[in-house]
């Protein structure tokens, strides 16, 4: 323990970061910009090559931070896990998707642990950041690491869980200035973990165990899933009652306590909110516990693309048109504004349903040049011209990118379905969620 | 319209407030303290007599405001609605409970409207503040008032809805400094309503219709119901997983965006959160719409007293005792800390269940000297002594009044069930939710 603390104190430690995606690369950059030597590990040779060539591929990393990293030459990447043996700390930032049946897919964590275990040295600190069900660190990661390394947690190495809190597109909070929750298996692990993470992150908040830290992340995102689902359901009812839900939300926001605004839309997207709560639902079964709120929220979300398709159909019906044979343009496939990520985006699901009903589907997204729907349909973003807009039977606002010139789009469109309250002025052409 | 605006401008208008409860009396006091003449109406002769004798019975009214009202002599009360004829504005603040089958009980609004209608004069502004389902003002109040008065809304009188936002016990936000949402049937009604309410309230936020204003209040409290139910369900799971949910919440609060903390407890209480969302569920049926989130939240809440009773039973079981024959002391029956209101309090429901199972039930609450459970059992608050605590088989924290000396209570108790995270230090005696 004294050895690693000394290395931390004199900045000579080497941090290994496993997984160079939207969590791992910003974390690697934050350590590296602070002068800590970092080795990034990824199975993707493309990502490794980009990092080693000094090319950043994550929008959220600030250019000045990336320049600093290049200047200091503190970051290298590798697809070969043998270099784990040179790392004093190993931080796991691999994805935890759900499979097609909405069950946790632990393969990435499992293979990362097996690879790390092969090369793990005595005296190393290991932290998992991947969002997962509570007890994963203790009951899944720990035995894998011990088995693969032949070492014992608590004496030979230290294990912790520290959830990533990356919010893609957030202009204020990044990896460094977002407080980080950390729960370790032992007090020594907590002391070491705090010292290490403090190099890259301004504020570390310690909790009593990895399972508490795991639950923290699930609570944060379950809160979001449940509230987005609630407001989506209320938006659908409001539509029937001739009430503008967005006007309601703006007014509710004037309550100076006890309210936080969520906004309706075509459904939840991204790699956190549609996934994390279902990790908890999965483990809850083991405890004979039924999480009815998460289940209901999931139910609402699963139906949203269908309900939105009905809205499109209803709007077209006003123009005496069916979906079948209509040309329908989707504006934005990213799952939230001003980001380049279309994972789990509800837009793609709606495009599948509309295409399945015989609609001619097109999309435009300044951040996403090509995309593939869950149904396997491949599309390329089309250029947004007044001619294109005029030629479409229906234009659907699926993402409210700030680059969209909404007035101009409405002016040149025959019919607009606005799922994001993008259109601020009243118009007969516009049909809102 | 000019006449009423003149009276507003030179402060000569008279405001009638119907219902002198926790909403009406603070509003009356806010107008009266601003020098506006107010007549308060209530069917309770007791309340009328108290107001006329200068005795305040609502904790939230600040003593200095009440003194100002007495000094100005601007507030009188009456049980005779004939004085409505002298009012330029009539504001309805009557309760909207649910009946035993959780359906809206509109009797108080209905009888208030009939009485007001009898005496309503041309040129009067009428506003409803009672929380109710969207469309109530337009489809329920409007026809009642027009029929009873023989006058027409929009030409003879003006009708609006403005939801009360009273938060009993809130030390920062009171009637005057909490922004008020207002939706009127006509533009003239909105102009007049804003001018009138501005006498008593600092900030008026106008919306486009009464139904939007009605939905605002329902959204605010549905948000709370859903989130309290969510955290209660997560607390129950956490208990099974050996996770301290309160530690999880404190850690989640370090997320600087996109999270608002709610705390678990024995269930929801009071006259808003357990009721308001079910008004929306009621009207939604008319639109063939199923509000699954509200339904699920209501389901969780309905079960909480039973689940809490199981916790008490489990704690007693550790001491090899059953509920039947055990002496069980409940600390706090008010539905939230430091208030004197036990309406819809989950503590009363738990007391009923425990008494029904043969437990000897006692309670102590410094704010509530006597209470009656939904099952019709009457209790008086007992004095809190070390002898009493020692004699009880189990002590249950149902409300976290700040007056409770928690350490002293734990010290003298045999067994504590803590439903509010009142006990901060670990103890073998304490069993948490």
C-alpha cells in the first residue's frame, strides 16, 4: 500500500484504462492532461490507432485538454493487454448493453476481467466504472479477477466500483468537474482509490461499499427513466384533452421547490437511461422482488415509437394520405440534441415501423451521416433543401438539434409532426406530440 | 371591466374567500395584510368565530402578518353567503377529497358554487383554487355558476382557475412569495385576475386556459407521488440487498444536474399528493386513457402500510415476539415533520393494521394531541418518558419531527423501527426501512 501511495504522491504511477469509448477516453485524457502516464486499452485497433496518432474522436473532450495531452505525450493506447502488467491502477470502462431480451449482457466486463487478470500484478488498484446491477463488483468481478490472476483482493490487489457519470453534450459538467462516487471493498482500497481518482477528478465522494456505488448510478438513471416515461404518458393524455403539455411544464417550473422539469419526446435513447434500470430489475428477481415502477416505465417507453407512429398516421390522415406510399423525412436521429450518437435512439425505431408500413423513409442529421435501424435498414443523411422539404408528405422533428432552422423548415414543408416542441409559433401545418 | 379595474387600482375592492382552511386563511391574510378588505366564508361557525375574534389557527401564517391584519381590521368572516353580493372577487378554496373508492368528491366545490351563484353580482371575478381534474372550471364550475346566478361568464362575470401551491411547514415559501399560476376563460378575466392576485402575491404566471392551470398542479403533485413511490420501492429492495438507501440518495445528490432527491418513508400523506394524481386518473378514463404510472404509484403507496407492518413484525420476531400482545409506540402521526396535520397520514393506517393484529398501540406526537384512524380508532398522544420507552416492545419512528431527541429515545428503547432515517448512529436495536 505504501508503494502505490508513494507513486501517486510523486506522480509516477501509470494508469491503465480499459475501453476507449465515451467514458474511457475522456477519463484517460483527464489523467493524461494532469501529467499522469496513461495506457488506454481497447479491442478496436481503429481506436487504438487514432489515439496513438493523436486524433480525438469523442466530441466531449475539450480541444485545449486534448492539446495538453499531446504536448505532454502522457497517453498511449494498445490492443495488447500485456501492458496491464505495467499499470499501478486499472480502470474498466467497457459497455454493459442489454441483449435482445432486455437482459444484462456481461460479456464485455467478463472478457475485460479475464484479460486484466492474466497480467494483473501485486499492488494494483482495480476499479469498475461500467453501469451494472448492485453486487456485480463483489459477486461477478471479484471472483473472475482472483481466478484469472491467482491473487487475493484486499491483500494482493484492491477492488472498487466508481460509476461513470458522463453526460454527452453537457457544456458545463465534464469528467473533471463532475463529482465522482467511489465505493471500495476495503478501507485501504478506498484510500488508494481516492488518491488516484483525485488526479483526474476534482471531487471524490466515498461510500461504504461497491454495491452502494452501483446503486447510486442506477438510482440516478432510474429517476430519469421514470420521469421521462411519466411526462410522455402525460403528454399523450394532454394531446387528447387539448392541453399543451409544454405550456404546462413551463408553468410548473415556476414552482420554486419540489419540482424538476422533464420533457416529452418520441422515447428514451442513449446507452444509459434505456438500459441501467433494467439491470436493477434483473437482479431484483433474484431477491423475489418486482420493481413495478421500472416495469411500468419500460412498458411506456416500449410503446412510444408505436404511439408516435400513430401520431404521424393521424397527421397524414388530415391530408387524406396513408403512411403507405408517403414520403416521410425524419429530422435528427441522434438520441439527444447536438450529439453524434444514435444508439438506442427512438427515431430509428420509428423509422423501422414507418418503413414497415410502406412509408418512404428519409432522414437528415448534421451529426450522423449514416445509420442502421434496429430492423437492419441502412440510411444516409440527405441534404436539407427547400425542394426536399416540399416533396415530402410529412416532416418529423425527432431530435431538436440547435442547428435546425425551424421556421424555414416549417415554411417549406407540407406537414410537420413536432415531437420535440421545436416549432414555437402556431401553424395549421404543425401537429404536436 | 373598467369599474373593477378602478377598484383594484385604488384598493377599494372587496375580496371574498370561500373556505378558511390551510389555503383560504393564509390567502385571506395575505390580501388583508396588504390593506384589501376581505370577507372569509366558511360553513364552520367555529372557524368564523375564531377569525372574527382575531385568533389564527393556521401554523403557516406568520405572526407579524396576522398582527398586521388585526391592526388594519381588514379581515372579517361569515357563515352567511349573502355577503358574496358585496364582493368584487370571489376565490374558492374548498377541499376536493377522494371518496372511499378513490373517486373525486366534488360536493364541496358544487355546494360552494351553488351558494356563490345565488348572490353573485354582475362584474365579479371568480377564481377556483381547489386542486381538481383538468376541465373542471369549464365543464363543472361554469355551468353551475351560470345556472345559479342567471349570469353569463365572459360578459357578466369572469371565471378563472389558479391552483393553490401551499406547502405546509415550508419556512421559505409562503402564499405571498410562491409564484401563482393563473388561467382564465377570457383575456379580460386574465387581466382582472392578474391585477387582483397581484395584491396578495408577488408573482403571477399566466397560462392560456383554466385547463392548463389545472394540469399544472396535477403535474407538480403527480411528479411527487411517482418519485416518492419509486424511492419507497427502491428502499424495500435495498433492504433485501443489504444496501442503505439513504446513503445511496446522499451520494446521488452529488450529481450536479438531472437529479432531485426524494426520501423513503411509510407512505405518502397529506391532502395533496395522495389525492391529486387520482383526479387525473379519473378524468383520463373519459378519454379512454390509462395512466399506468399513476396507477402503479398508487399501487405501491396502497401497499406501503402493509409492507411497513411486515418490517415491524420482522423486527419483533428478532426478539421472539409477535405483534399480538406487544406494546408498540408510534412516534409522530403528522404526515410530515413539524406540522400539526395528520390527514391521510400513513402512520394512522399502520396503527390500524397493528391494532387489528392484536398489538397494543400508543402514539406520541407533540403537534397532534388526539387522532382517529381511518378504521375509527381514537387515540390520545401519550407523554414521552424513559419509563414508557422501556415498557414498549417496539418503538416506531413514523414522522421525523425535529423535536424528537433521537439518541435519548434509542437509548431507552428495547427495539426501534426507523422508517425515516431518524437514527444516525448504528445500533443493534435499530431496524431500518
